[in-house]
C-alpha cells in the first residue's frame, strides 16, 4: 500500500479522500490555491502546499505544478478526485512517467472513453447497446442520408462535447442543414473542434448509471445502479439507488452490459457507465463513460457497504477486488441531494460569501460530505457545489422522509443555497412516485421561486434576543430604546468576529 | 429596561420590544406579547422556551442582515438602513446603470467611457463558479463611467457601468 498520496483537488471530494487515507494510515498532501489557504481540505491533510493563484488554470488545473509538489514531497501516488485533472489522460501519463501511481484507469482507457465517438464505437463493438446514430462522416450528403435512416426527431451533438454545448434537437428533415451549421459553429467556439455526430432523440428518458470496477488481475464487476434523472440544465441535483424503474431482470442485463464494457477496454479502477433508459419500452442505451470517481458515489457506498475510495487505493496498489459479483447486493435505499451555493430566487445564479454558521444534520442513516464549515469562505472561483447530503432509509419512502428531515436540519447561515428547491423537488408527487425523467425539473419547476413566507413572530423574537444576548456577552452596554442605535451596522453584534472564528474551529470534524 | 429592535419585512417595518426579567423576557412583536425564556449557551446559538415548547435557534449576522434558523426553517431578516445611508442610496445609480446580477469575476469589459451603446448590447462578461453571465445594457445611452476592469471580483448589486442619456 502507498505511504503518501497527493490529492489533486479541493472541496468536499478532497476532504473525502483525505479521510479515507487517514483511516488507512496513509499520509496525505493537499494542494491549494490562494483562495483556499484556510479551506477544510488544507487543514485536514498532514501537509499542504500552495500551488498558485485562485484561477483553476493557474492552480488546480496546473498539472506540472502539482506533479512537482508530489515529487518534491516524496509522494508515491496521486488521486485526482473528480473534475479538474481527473479525466486528463496527458496528466495521468505524466504522473506515470514520473514514476508515481495514478489512482485511476490507464491513460489509454481514458482516451478511448474520453471521446464520445470512440467510446460509442468501442461500446458497439463490445455489444453494449448504443443510441442509434451516425458518426462515420462529416459530409453533408452522408449526414442527411444517415438522418433519414435514424429517423426524426434526432440530436446533433458535438464530438468533443459536453454540458449541452453544440447540441441541437432537430424535429424534421428540413431543419437539419441549419442545425448542422449552427452546431458546428458552437462546437468550434466551445471546444476548438467542429466535428459533430447524429443520434436518435429519446424523449423524456431516465438517466441511470452503473458503478463499475476492474482490477489488474482481470476481475471486473459492477456495484449496481444510480438513478440521476433529476437534473437542472444538465447538472444532476438528486440521485438515488436502487432506481425505482429497474427490476431484477433489467438490472441484471444492464449490469452485464456494463461489465462487458469494462472487459472490452481492459478497464482498471473505478468508472461509471451512463445509460439512457426509455421508460416507454424499457430499452437502454450507452451514453458515456466517466473514467473517475463520481460526485454521487456515496449512495452506492451506502447501499453496498463498499468504500469506493479505499477500493480505488487498493486496486491502484495492485491488489485484487476483495469480493465477487455475487457478493454485491443493494440493501435498503439511499438518496443524495447536492447542496449548491446558488440563489433560487435570483435565477439560480451563484451566491458567494462567508459561512457564518454551519450545523450539519446528524442521525441514523444521515451522512454529510461537505467541503465547508463555519467560518469558511465560498468564492466565485470554483464549483458552486459545497456539500452533499446523503441518507439511507429502510426503503424509498423512508429515505425520502429522512431526506426531508435532514434538509430541514441543515443549517447554513450566511449564504444562499438551493436547499428550499431541493425540498420542493423531493416533495413533488412525480418524484414521490419515482417517475421523474430528465426533463422533470424543466417541466414542473420552470420559473420556480421559493415561497416568500413572512417570518413568524418567534423568528423575529429570536433575532432580537440574539442581538441582546450576543451583545451583552461581549461586554457591550445594552442599546438604548429608540432603535437608531440598535440599527447601527457597527452594533455590538458585529464585534464578535473573533468569537465566531473560535466557534468555527470547534465545530470542525 | 426596554430595548427595541426593528426589522424590515417586505415593505413593512416590524418592531420587537424586549423587557428583561431575570433569564425571562417579555417580548412584544407588533401587537403580540410573549413570555420567552432565553439562554445563549454558545456563540450563534439560543435556547428558547415559549410556554411548554423548547427550541434551539441558530443565529448569525452580517452587516445589517440577520439569519435565524428555527424549527427546520431559515429566515433572513434585514435591519433597516440608518437614515444617512438610506439617503445616500436614494441618490445612487439610476435605472440606466448596469449592476452585477451575481457576484463574480469580471472576465472582460467590452465598452469604454464616452461610447454610445444600444439597448441589449453586451457590456461586461462576468464569470462565477464555472458559469458565465453576459451583462447587457438595460437601456440605450452613453457610457458615463466604467466602474470595473477585467480580473476584478465584484459583488452582486455592485454598479459595473453607468449609463447616461445619449
């Protein structure tokens, strides 16, 4: 096993990986930008090294800077987390060339699965169902002929694409030439690569993915599915497992296809196969493969009892997966909600600020993977996802109730989050019935606004009592009747920053 | 001794009056009177008792803003602006000014002072948390003043560009 690992990431995933390493007795090195000098992950690791200014390109995306730190501090492996450099095959190759272990798949497998078209070709060859499409030529005439065979409506997608960029829905043949042109232009601007391909449009699909693992000894298996149909602008917000749609037969068939895919590309370490499932006929199609740990990995851990980060380390160290496919079972029901620092009342635009007070919900079956705590600053530089709330219930109904409870008890004062929106989502009857499709949010929550309820008397009373008691606690004289002095922004309440910092340190895990 | 606090709720000003009697407080919110037992076991936390109900409240403040988490809900309250600040705000930027719709990093400023711009013209490109936002001219006019530059971090509501009638 490794002696010292560098974690090339930040936020909750860096915290998650550092904790796993510490439990395994592995020393950790955190890297940070100037914006994260006081962040949780830098405080938790045994050593922390500054790698640059806040912009990711000069810090968390600077592979050379990170590799330099790893070599200088005598690390023997690098864990990339998700995002940033995690799917960068060139970086993985550089890590290996420097004599370190890359905790992830081989650069070759990352390249095969990294391009949507080469992944489609590899999966088709392995017998994994792919969405009917065409990618063999960029010629206009060939594309038009292929479109006729695929049928309408169809999708024009960018070969180098992601996040919906360069994507067009084409309802009928006459619209195709214009759509090809505009998709190419957008793809060229976004990715510097104008190539596009065609795919049949599956209306209102479910997004269901399979967690897979391969090791260096030829073992390959899956750890069942995660359903991630609840998305907002192509971003997942609620995930669960088991999927309410799958039955044992469909699960078995999708699982077998996933394992076939792992074997076909000689995949080693953790990966995820994303599928679209047509709820109309329950047919499934390969969408893409993520060659890294996923944000939503905790729900799989909750129902299978496998610590995926520790398994990643074991497999990267050359050990075999210590269980078989037959031993993998889903027990009970897990749901994850992603907490974003964004303002639902302001069009879900990012919200930043200092976390003045964070109190995480605790209780049986409640897990919080957070990258921030009291006193931390959420800045404009990085992803707005600041924490994940994960629950494990006896069954789906119990898990939904538990999530409802836990969302209510997650206190995050000082910044605006999407918690009220998550509440509304899991309270919606379509979600409650387990019937949400990928257009669920778009369809039922267009223009959604948080309820502008008036604060109850007790909330106002608590605010006023806090002014009085917090002020008195720092030795300030009580404010005079009349309200003017009490309304002073430099009132005694504001003078307690020193104490607040103390409280923050005390509540760190 | 009575102490009074005021909070802005929508267009309304709510007044809370507190009179201390030991660790018990006579609290008046608008017309309603409550007897509340309150203790502050640690910074940012209050233990409250109203009749037979005991509650734990979490509180924080930032400038004039007050946060209260109580019984599974979080409330954001505003203390009213002091008189002189209110006047200053009233004399502030006009409807023709461009304010940042979100906190963010200024990626690019596409206009210079003195330039004529049309309604909807892209003036400033903002970025925050991997999201780009195009800030366009709310009205046609002339750029009177540019208040930001590329690379600068701005707050939500901060004036980026001032426009005057052409």
